[in-house]
C-alpha cells in the first residue's frame, strides 16, 4: 500500500545548450503506484546535485545520456515508509540512486540501509551521499590509486572547497604532504586553511596562475588533483616536479562548452616524466565498504571533516544544480525534500 501521496519529480525537458537553464527541466506530478510483492516505498529525504551529471544531460559520458523525459539521476537518502521486501525494513534509513523525486518504489537493487556503525553521533545520514558517497570516494581512490601521495610531497587540488577537493586535500595531509588548495572566493580559502590546507589560493584573484603556483610551490608540485581542467590544468602542468602525477577527477570548466579548450602545455610530460590518469569512481565499487570504513575512522578521529550545504525544497533542485557552475555552492550541496 502507498500512503496516498503524490509523486513529484524533475525530468529532463530538453538538452541544455551551454550552462543549463531552468527551462531544461520540468516538474511532474503523478499518483504513487501500488506496491508489488518484493517492493518498498521510500520517502526521499535528501538528494544530491552533481557537476558530473551535466555531461549526461547532453550526451553519452561515463554512462549513457539521460533520455528526454527521464527523472534526473542523483544520489539520495530516504526512509522506508512501507515495505513488501524483507530486506528493506519499514522505518529504515537507506541510500541509493533515487533521483530528483519525492518518493522511490524499489525492489531493493542498488538500495542500501545505512550502517549504524558509521552513521551515529555527529555523522549524519546525509554523509552517505557526501563524504562517504561518490564525491568522497572519488577523492579517496583518486589519491590512493593514482596520486599515491608520499610524506613531504606537494599536492595541488582544484575546486578544493567542494567535497571531492576538500577530501583530497585532507587525505594529502593525512599522508604527510603539503596541500595547496584553489578556490573561487576568500571565504572558501579561509575554510581551506581551517581544514588543514597549508596554502589556499583564490584563483579568481591570483592573476597569472603559472606564477601563483610557482610562488606557492617553488620546488614544484608532485600531485595535481584536477577537478576543473582548462587553464588551471595548463598552469599546473608547467609547475609539475619530475615524476609528477596528475589525477583527472573532473573538468568542470569544460562541462558547459561544446568546444573544449583542452591542454596546451604538453612538453613537460616529456621533460618532467609526468603521468596523467583519469578515474571513474564506480570502477572501485568492490572496495567502497573498506574505503568508507577507513574514512569514517578518520572522521571520528577528527582528521577528516566535511561541509554540507542544504537547500530546502524539491522545487529548488534545478537552481541548486545550475549554481554549481558559477561557484555559488560551498561544500556538498544537497536538497532537502522531507523527513
Ligand atoms: N571521476 C569521477 O568518478 C568523479 C566522481 C564525482 C565527481 N567528479 C568530479 O569531481 C569534481 C568535483 O566534484 P564535487 O562534487 O566536489 O563538486 P564541486 O567541486 O563542489 O563543484 C562545484 C564547484 O566547482 C567550482 N567551479 C565551477 N565552475 C568552475 C570553473 N569554470 N572553473 C573552476 N572551478 C569551477 C566552483 O567552486 P569555486 O568557487 O572554487 O570556483 C563550484 O562551487 C567535478 O568536476 C566532478 O565532475 C568525478
């Protein structure tokens, strides 16, 4: 049985051109369908907005393009309201890829109950789709599998006040490195210093980035954790130390362009013996539980922190998403729907 509520959801109305616009999304409403055996009705309490979703609104990416009319995909945390599935207990808090909608009817695939050993005390359920979700895990595996930080190395991180960047920088500190963070405002830079970055650069006010990086890391950069691509990547390449690694996590400065700027400075790959490698975090799925357990221990020990920014109301989801591309967001941006 459903509780008589209406399902409200955002669907893709048309493919965005450039920076997404409110008209690219459409809010729909429909009665909730009756539960079948093996299904559970989940009230979605919080949803994520993710920069990486931008590519799939226009075409194929790490996963196929989102069809027109489909619910916008995202991570979510929710509460099981009614269940005809033995694994999804009524009242349980769960997380999964629920999308931008108020309710989900699930047969349990891809939905997991929150582990009470992790989500207790100061660690709230929303961390499941933040530091312990895709963004935190991207930082974890990008650093562990590609960056491979060693004590006293220098790590540069772009979009460092976002969840991926802030986590990557703190993991660099845990490994004993010097962490340099880039962010787009003085307030974000102050936050980076608070969470342990040694140097924070407001890239919008820094002028020539190649010189700014040279000043911050006179002996060069060992690891560049790249979330943005474009000019920042080129400036980092010019400052890499011999044997340096570039972790390609994201390219947000390119997501809204049809003609990517690309990389121009390729010579240092030869002279400095550099390696550059991208990752899709889902490839490490088999190791997620282990990574989450390790990160939760660091959070409890106070070595790793995270910042959330909660926006109220399903109606706000498109604006919350669009704001990611103007630097409007600060930390893990989530939309609160209920609960
Ligand atoms: N490879 C994977 O498997 C994987 C998985 C998840 C996420 N990612 C990627 O990781 C990156 C970070 O993700 P996140 O969730 O933590 O998001 P995020 O860093 O919080 O993204 C939003 C922030 O990006 C910055 N930004 C926006 N436009 C920019 C531009 N043109 N140039 C430079 N910075 C810009 C802004 O911060 P400022 O104010 O500092 O500019 C904005 O607040 C994204 O690129 C995402 O696609 C990759």
